[in-house]
C-alpha cells in the first residue's frame, strides 16, 4: 500500500482546504500591486471593498511552491527534503515568471541539476547567511493543516520544509509560525498566543507577541504599520500581521482577505498566508462566486471553485 493511501482523510482534506484558500488569497492579493493600479487607487478600492475588476486572477510563486509541498506530502506522507528541493525546482522550471524572488531565481535552477545539494546551496544565499525572507512561510499552511493532529510534528515538518530554501533561523521561524496557525485553525483552536508559544525564539516570535497584544479593533493599516506588512520581504515583517488578520476573522475567509489587503505591502504573500490559515477551517465557504470564477484554477481542477 502506498504511503499516500495511509494518509488519514481528515489530514488530506484539511490540507486541500488550506491550499484552496492560499491560492485564492495569493491571486486576490496580487490584484493590488502597482502593475494593475496605482497605490492610492488600490487602497481606496480595498477600503470600499470593491472586487478587483480583472477577469482572471492568476496566482504566483506562493501557490506554485505550496503545490510542491503538497505533492511531496501526497507521495511520502512527510517532508523528504531532497524530494521537496526537486519539486520546487521543477515548478520553477515549468513557469519561472510566477513572481519568484531573486534568491529563488538563483537557487532553484541549480537544484534542478543537483537537488541533493540543497543544504549547501541554500546556505550560500545572501552572503552565506541564508534567506530570512517570507517565502518558506507563504507556502507552508497546507503542511500545518496536514499534520494538525500533532503540533510537535507540525513544528518539525515545517522546519524541514523551510530549510530547503531558507537556511536563516528567521525564515524557519516564520514557516513554523504559519504552519502552527494553520494546524490550530483546522482544529478550531486558533489564537496568536498559541502560535507564539510554539514559534522558536526569534524576531518572528517577538512580532507575534506584539500582535497578541494588539486589539482586534485596530484599523488594519495601523496594525500593519506596527507589525509590518511584508514590504521588507522578511519573515518577521510579514508573518505577525498575517496571523493577526487570520485570528481576527477565523470563520470568514472573505473578511480576512479584505483586512489583510488593507495592510498593503507584500499583498499577495500576506493574503496567501492569511488565506491558507483561515481556509484550513473554512475552506472556500462563503467566498463570493465571482471570486471563485476569476481565480486561476489549481492543476487538475476543471472548475474554479477549488
């Protein structure tokens, strides 16, 4: 019997709910970048809750890499780092124009030729410090949902998934935090304090502690000013705000995405993180049909409902 046949149905279903929300958040958030409209116009439309007018909402590298994570989980039932390195590389090779960052454009083509050297090459990034960016966090929510019945395993598996591309401890901490949040969401126990308690000591954890103290009545733009909105592309500048938005609206994916978008910054990534966390519990329930029609389908889907 294949490993994937032994996966508990609840784990697989929660992971796929999370992936659907992540991809929707990614595609929705991408609409607000200057490529599509001026920042002042974008903020005005977000605050007015005006649905982006583009007929097709394409997702980015956030979703492409989350798909690779889920493929490895489907095949092995756990993270195998060399297999994940190869899956990331194949995804990049198939469509490098998905919005990958500079570090991934440097790393992933090398991994296509030598996935077994992922540890060496990921540590060479950014002058030998490794990446502390938000890339490992943006793709990991489905993994957290997959292992939601064991938080210690969520922490271990999230770290393994992050290390393939993000050798810096902050990049790993961001991934752990988001995975834990998705797992707690899938169990109906999501709270910022609980996420912070399982996040390794780091700037990410300190940001989560600040987020836990921030009232949910705070305007999203002010919350993003305090916590960061991903504008610096660092995990600690991205994850606390996205988790705060998810916990603010744990049962309403649409409201959570509007709140996250209002923080502006790296909007596709913050919305992907928020979407992956909230949808681990809700799936796409309550999302406007118009949004579902416009979002680019995930591979293997014949309809846009995810």
